[in-house]
């Protein structure tokens, strides 16, 4: 699969843009662990042109994570064009437009998936952004506003006509938010449309290597995008890539391998922020990590990890967790 001159190889697996998750430290980690392309958190066009520090900081990328896309959202063409030019100066590989975010503070104001209720404006923004920058421009959107307005098949052609160079489709409507099951059938129909010639990237509920293989085989997408399954589990990209290439799950690693990745994540967050904020920022990954799920009598230790105020305390609790996990692993081998 290619986006202009960016060769992502066969059956690429991409890290989805996620607010407060896909910062530079997490993107770099996912890239090292097999992600073929990574996306920034979504950036407000209004905040970019007002030079809001918290947003402009998110423009930072580096060569270790390339190819990297920066994603923006907004609700009028002039603002989006000006923001796109600011993004171009940060030198990402791709500029992605968010027409898919369902949260009320975005969609309720007409941006993100709110654009699914104003297709003429969505298309005008897309045309103007494509015209304004030299970067490849891509779009991420959803099936439609609700179950009564599944418009993605026609919309995909319209967006393609605007000049975008790839389209990511999340298999839910805005009304679904992140609930229910993603519907990949419309994604498959877009991909099989003979008039579609840009890459189609499928997104929604890809959490296992088997689901990734199913998405490629059944729906024919050019790439898949993994989002929530990577939180607390950035090694999911290695697992998926191995399965796609060899048709089997990779050999299980020692507990220390996974724990070291989480420790690395904590340290990277502390280096990027500071100790207090870095520890706080890491809690979502610790809470979501499958390493700590389904372990008998583990709740109190997990709570301690999530409440630890300092790196030293957190690392002490993580060491205790590793000892417990290694003991469980040892007993399984004996059995």
C-alpha cells in the first residue's frame, strides 16, 4: 500500500489517532513494536491558529516514528486551511482530516463526525485543504451520522474526488460512539467499488491478530488501524504483524518483556512531562493492560499501582506485580 510516495508495504497495521494517548512517546514505542504508520492526537484547528501552547506542542514529531501523520479537526474551511499550513511547517509525512470524532464537545459543534450532517461543508473543507498544502491529505470518518444515514459509499467517492490520497473508515456511526460492534460490511463495499482507486483503511474492533487477518481477507482493505487495543498493550502490533506474515501467533514472551515495555512507557512519559504528570499519564495504560486482568486477589495491588504518586513507588508496585505474574507463569509450565 502506498500513500503517494510513502510505501507502507503489504497489509500495513497503523496506530489510530487517540486523544491523550498517541503522543510522541507512545507513537515511538508503537513504531518500535511494529506499527507501520502512526498518527498524532487530533489537533484543534482553532487552537493551532491561536497558537495555544498545549496544542502546538503536539506538532512535534521525529524521524524515529516516521511515517507519521498529524490529524486536525475544525468546522470551517478558512480555519482548516490556515491550520493545515501550520501543520505542513512541522513536516509530518501526511496530513489527516478528522471527520470521525464522535465526542459531544467536537461533534456537537459541527466538527469531527458532526460534519456527517453537513456534507457540502465537509467536501469544501477537504477540497480547500488539499489545494492549500503539498502534503498528502487523507481523511478519517465514520459510516454516517446514525443507522438511518449510512452514507459512506457515496461519501467515499465524493472525498476521493476532492483529491484525498487515502480514506480511513471507522465501522460505526456517530450515534454509536464507541458502543456496539463495528460494521465492516460497508467498509468492504467501499473497497470493492470499482470507482475507488485510493487506499481504504479499515478501523473498528481490531484487537487480535485473528481479527486483523479476517479484516484483510474478508473485506479486502488496504490497511487496518488499531486504536483502543494498543492502550496498555503496544506490543499488539508485533503480534498482529507476525500473524499476518506467518499465519500463527508468535511465541509468548517472558513476563519481564511486557513489564519492561510498560516501565519504558512510564519513563518516557516522565521524561516528556515531569514525574507527577508522567506517572498520572501512564495510569491509563496500566489500567487497560491485559497483563493485569483475571489475576486472583490482584485488585489491591493494581489499585496501588494506579494510585502511586511517584516513580519510585510505582516501580516498586510494578516489581511486585511482575513477581506474581512470573510465579503464575512458572506454575503453568509445571502443570
